[in-house]
C-alpha cells in the first residue's frame, strides 16, 4: 500500500499493531492474574517474575500484559463516539448555519471550556458503583469532553466547503441536504476527520489513564496501565526501588500515544502532497549531493557527473512500469 | 543606462536545458535537452499543448521552479548589463539583483499578485523606490504615470485600488510593472489567457509597440499558436519536453517542417483563404513518466517510419534546405530520408495571413 511507504506511517502502524497484539493476547499470555499473590513483596526482576513483584507480591509482568486491553478498547471506542459526535455537530453547524450554528457552536464552546478532568471526576463520583466497571460507559463519558475540538475544526472546514462551486452546483441540480453533506462535503473532510479521530483517541487514552491514576474510577476493574500507575504511586514503588512497576506502564502509554501521533503525521503527509514532495526532494537532493535547502525562487541545479551512466529512455520505461 | 546592445545580439542563450521533477526512478523528465536563443528586440514564441514543458522551461530559466523541480543539465547564459553570466551558476543574491531589473516575468494570473489594500500608484512606485534610489518622490510618480500610460491606462488610475480595475487592466498594470526597470528580457507565461480576445488583442498590440520602442526581448509562452503567428518573430514548438521545431514565425506557419507543427496548424481554422477540413492530431499527449522510445511523437505521427520508434531525432537544420534559419527534430528531414510533399512546402512568405 502506498500509504505504508511513508516511514512515519509504517512505524506508527507497527507500534500500534504491537499494542493491539498485547490487548488481544496479553491476558492469555500472562502467567498470573494481575491481582494474585504469587511471590514475596518487592522482588526484583528475575526469571520467575520478569518485571519483579509489587508490595503485595503480585507479578508486575502479568499486570503489564493485562493492562493493554481496557485502555485500547476505551480509547478507540471513545475516539469513535467523539468523532461521530463531532462530525454530526460540526458539519451540521457549518452547513445549516444561522440559529442551528449559533446553538451548536455554543454547545461546543461550553464543552471546550469545561475543565475536562475535574468534570469527569465529578461525573464518575455520581455513577452507581456497579456501573463504574463498564468500559462502554467509561468510553462514552470520556468522549463527552473530547468531541468539541473536532466539531469546531469540522465546522470551519464545512463553512469554507459549502461555499465552493461544486456544492452550489449540487444544490442547484436539486440534491437534498443530506446528500450534499454525505456525498459532496464529508468526503472532502475525511483527512480532517481521520486526524481528529486519532487525536481524540490519543486524548481519550491520556484522560482514561489520568482518571485511573488519580483513582477517580474503579482502579482494579477493568485492570489497566493506569491501575498499575495508581498502585505504584500509592505503594511508593519509586522509594522502594521497584522502578519497573511504574516505568513499564508509563513507557507503554507513551509509546501508544507516539504510535497514534506518528499515524497522524503520516496521514497528514499522505493527504497533503506538498509535505510529501518536500520530504522526497530533500532526501533526493542529499542523494545527489546537494546539501542546500530547496528555497522558493532558486531552483537547484544538479548536473550529473560527467562519467554518469546515461539512462536510455527504454530503461526509464522499464523502471516506471 | 543600457550598455550598447545591438539589435539581434543574443540576450539569453539556453542550451541543453533539462529539467526533472523529482529524483531517481520517480523523476519526470519535463524538459529534455532544450536549446533556444533569444535575441534582443525579438519576440520568441514558445508553443505547445498543456504539459509539453513550455512553462517549466521558462520557470527553470528564471530559477523560479518550485519544489520538486530540479535543473539537471544545460546552461542559460544571460547577456546582461554587466556582461554574460550563466543563470544556473548564480546564488540567491545575484539572482535577486538580475530579476526585475534585467529579467522580468509576467505570469498567467499575475493580476492576482497585486496587493488589494494598496493603490496601483503605491505598488508601482514601490519598486522604483527600492531600485532607483536617486529618484525623487515627484519623479517616481511621474515615472509611474508614464508606465501606466505605456500600457494604455490613464494616469488618474494611479489612485485606484486593484479591485477598481478590470482583469485586463490589472494584467496591463502587471506588464507595466514588469517593464518599470527596463529589463532586457521579458518572459510572459500565458499573460493573456485569462482575458477575453478583445483585451488580449489590445494588450498584445501594446506589447508589440513597446518592444519596438524599448528594444527588450520577449519570451512569450502560449498554447495559442495562431496568436504567436501574428505576434512573434520566431516560434519554437514544444512536444513532450522537447523543442521539435524552431523557425521564423511566418515560415513555421506557411511551411511547417515537423509533423506535429503541421498537426497543430491543422487544428484551427484560417479566417481567410479557402476552406479546408480541420484535422487535429489523433491520440493524446504522452505521459512524461513513460515516453515511447525513439521520437516521442511517432505514435501519433502520420508519417512515422520504423526508424522513428528507435532513434531520437535531434533538433537540426533541415537537411535539404540547410541555409534556412530553422531547425526541426524530425528524422524525415535528415540525410537519407525523403520528406513528404506536405512537409516540403516552400510557399512564399509575406502575403496576407
């Protein structure tokens, strides 16, 4: 696939696949339950406990393997919900304008200025105890604070799109509003939606980990890297030298975020040929020995060396086919 | 101000120019081995269909080609006020000094380059303030009015904002601006394409008069061959990044030597003379990423021979009329081949078009 030829996208995809693998098979591969006492407290990394044990004698490696699933499910589910919300609200606001725009924009603005973390902590404290463990509910609650940014971006894009000639042409030829939105406008927004989805997912991941870390949700069910960070902090793992206990989930969360960001950059370059061409050109220029940057208004001159092999047109054709 | 420059002295000698977009196997060879000489006082027309490389050639010569364009060979020697220099050896500062004062360019949508919040007068005098430091305020204004007058706009328009002018007027303002510092070479890339034919004609007439008065050379790029026949002294026709024919305008129009030129000329009707069927050129322009081997035109050419699919023809004087000041890149006119009658016409030139 052409999109995978980009190094950023490729490394993002590989990293993300690694985490998906962890989420799918991690619990099966884990030697123990995350909260099973299987060793002495504060054991260092060893053959039987790769990442050592916790204060209570739980196996850190098992905790780590069990931690990916809920994070991935919640962040992606939350990303989907928030993106759908932002597309509906943003595109509707931009396309219909007027009172609808005023109302929807106001809504988006309110959610933008809400301090997300305290708001979510308050909401979570009102949930009945039994529901706190539901991943779907968790995702829905997080997406509540994640859609507004995307909605605003999509609204402004829609505002510029709906004044374009092809949208006018569709309207004059009698297409209905839903068709114009679905077939003329939204396909043009796909890059923005994709980027907004990835960043919302990233946001949801960070928020969920933060909520677990501060203990605003049930820290033990569903188990996640946030739970590990919570307990490592509560049991003073840093002071006890059990650095793997907080380093492993911390690094994992950071890498998951990195993979999403890399994917986003890759998509950006894929949809914006200017970014891609610039990258290609710099690399190519270096390859032929020009170190100067390609500035507008001074086209580089690259004369092939006198002894360079002259490529015949037939060979060029073979190369391109 | 100009150092003595005889009419017909070369001012811009492009030789062996090659331009690629991209590098290595992905590279698109947009211009291949193009050689042209622009003489002072001459209007050299560059014609060709979309994607034939005519604009790329002009941008490359002025080093204005955007990323990922790269000049991969050749030279462009400019005979300026301070002697001859190869434009491809200059650095950014030297290029900046040459541009506008000695080489200026008018682009197709140049009229959109006017800043909407300043009056025409401010924008015209701005360049004079930067480059003609000895000019006083009144002198600059005088000169700006003169420039406007040159392109047929009355001086009271100096106080107008760009939006108060029509497209044609704005384009004329840009031409006046390009001429403000009396350049030796004026490169015009489809300067009138966006305008209606009446305006086009006015602008071109003015351009012709200005050229005679000021003696600058014009490289005029267009896909409109009939326009060039009237305007240009000589015409170069490009196809697939190569110059396929270069001849004095009337010669090229009356007696085309390259089959592609003949095809182009057969694609538009003559206003006078007998009626003839419009033929057009079969096929479509080639994909520059995968040119056919041999002559790039042979797949669409009615006179194609076996040799055409293997040998790349060079731009050479016509074998059977070597003294004529014209060149064509076609095997039919090389030694050992017999050109068909239609490409051997030697009609009288000088009669009415």
